[in-house]
């Protein structure tokens, strides 16, 4: 697998190879006067292009193109060689040539189609005033045993990726890898994500080779501004990087985003000691048993979120750390996607340090008590026949019991994976990633999250006479992104 960067579905060299291969196939069907020069020109382009691709690395999407071109090459050039040798050119009858030409043309067309369906992720440019830096840390909780293993000395360890406001890096500075710190880690995570979805691993090769828009270990933004903290838990079988576009957008607006890998729950977690811990959570097929398991896993994730917040508090007081004195751990949001959203809700129930919650299409698991005292934003997709009938009633119950306002935003055209980076690199099938486009869903989800966090974590006093919303009320801004339902506490 070659390393790729964000860009068009096909590079110029790949595009030339596709055109040349297609020309080799159709040359046989052109008027007699056009056949020789078309075949000669196509062969002169296809051969060097194929060699160059072989040297630089062939993406899996181009293998059908090369196969189709190689299969058509001898049939396109044979008449030219016969003419040069003085022999009469012979052509197969059309009804014999048609199936072969159709097969070769199908192979050539499959390449661009595959490149379009599984492209290199092109991350939306962050809209905030800050550049974005990122770093990865690993923390172990000495007071909490690892419940997924039988070793009594094993302690719970999490891997955390931080995105933060950074100084502008010089042009040409390499960007951080998308799915891992190193190429091998990115390929391992991509393979685990593909396996979890029942897909061959090579389909996510471009995602594994991609880079984000953040700079690894970039200097923290200058000044004395303190950054509110956003904790993020991915979906079951997901990865800490699955919402990179969302995290980069928040960081560009002055937030510190801490996304967790939960060992034995996330797709694949690479630890500092060289171990790779893969997901050990799976459905039993029994609804009641699965609900109990999900509640247990959610509780572990919620404890992970609280532990990371404690470590961030310590980091803020560590004079040797570049982020020391810059984290506002008095303004903290817990967020998550799918099961991560459930974990964010549970973390807020048990940890008063959390001041807001963002649930990205997450089914609430675990106890509904105590009541939530923090404002909540729940982003959901439209109800479909495939939606679990328990989902919305369970979510409504959790939000209605709170003592702070709760905002449920239904996003038309969204799908479950549309609340992650998936639209950037998976086929744009509405049932899979929604119908908001490659970057539409990530931009919308990040914008709605920002509107909520800005109102709840750093509200600015408005002017009621001018029609400004009350401080801390994001309702007016959120209504621009979908159908908004506001649940206010009694007397609120």
C-alpha cells in the first residue's frame, strides 16, 4: 500500500492510464483511418504509465484498469505490427470481438468507479482562527483493574489523541497521519475497521495512507487563552480518529478535544509495549443479554472519560507540558458517537465536572438515574424502518428527566455513519452514510456541535432588545441545521 494525500479520486498519472486503457479497447471499433494512430498513441501512453505506477505504487482501484489495458494491448497493436511486416492485417469478426471488448471496457471502467466509491479522505478545511496540532498519549489508571482480562495485576489503560489550537506551521510541514501515528498502526486500524464492517481490508487502503490537516506535536497557540475541554468516545468497534474532521473544526475554534481509544472495545488499540488489543465486544443475538453487556461496556467507557479528565487536570498543572496552564477544565463537555454517546451521558451522570453533553446518534445504555444536570445536545438521524423502536423513546426518557435544557436535533439526510468521517472515504450510499455529500455531513455535525458548545461552555451576554438569544441558549443557532426539539426542565 502506498501513502496517499488528500486529493482527487484519480491522480493525473492514474487518469492517463485510464484514458489510454480505454482507448486501447475502443480502437478496434473506430473507423479504419483512426484505428492505427489511436492504437499507437494509446499504447505509447499506457505502457509508460503502467511502468510508472508500478514504480510509485499501484492503488488497488487501478488493478482492474491495468488488467483491462494489458488484455486489450495485443489486439490493438497486432494489426499495426502486421502492417509494418508487410502482412495483411486480420481482425476477428465483430461478434467474436464484442464480448472481449465489453469485458475489457468493464475492467477499465471499474477503476474510476472504485476510486470514486473509496477515495482518499479529503478533510474539510477548519473554519476557525487557529491552526490545529495533535499528539497521542497513553495513560494507565493504577486504581482500576482491567475488567476484560483475568490478570489481577492488569490495570486499565487508554490511548488518547489530543487536538488543540496551535501556531501556524511553515508551508510544507507534514501533516499527521489520519488513522495512526505510524504507517503500520494506520494499516492495522484500517484493517480492523474494515473487518468489523465485514469488508476486505484493502478497501480502506486509501484511508490508511491518508493524512489529516493537523500537525503532529505542533507548538500550542500563543497567548494566555484557556481552552475548554471536549472528551470524545467513539462508537463500538470504532477508533479515536473516527471523528477527525469534527475534532479539527472544534480545535480551530479554541477547544481541546481528547478522543479515546477504549482497549477491548475500539477496533484496534496499539499500546506502547507493542501489544495490539483488538475489540472483544460482540453481540450475542439475545436482546436482553446484549442490553446488559452494552450497559456494562458503557460504564467502563464512562469511567475512562472521567479518568482522562483527571489526567488532563494534572497535565494542566504540569509545568513541563506544552499545554500547561492552557486547559480550562472547569468547562468540559463529554461527547461521543453511538455507544460513545451513551458513555458521554453516563459519564455526565456520575461526574459533576462535566458541564455539557453531546450525543451523536447514540442509543442510551445503562441506568436512567440520577437525572442529568447538564445541558445535552442529541443529534439523530431520521427514523426509518430499520431504526430500533426503543431508540427514540429511550432517548426522550433520558432527556426529559434532566434538570437542564436538552436539545434533540434531527438531521434530515443523515445516516448513523454520517456523524463520523465515514462519508469522506466510504461509498456515498444514502443508507450507509446519508445523502449530505462527502463533506456536507461532517461540516454540519461540527457546526451544530460548535453552536451548542459556544452557547453552553462560553456564552456571551446578548442584547434582548436587539433580538439576541439568551446567554447559554443555542436553540436559534441549532434550528438552522435540522428539526429541533427543545426539552426544558419544569419551570425553565
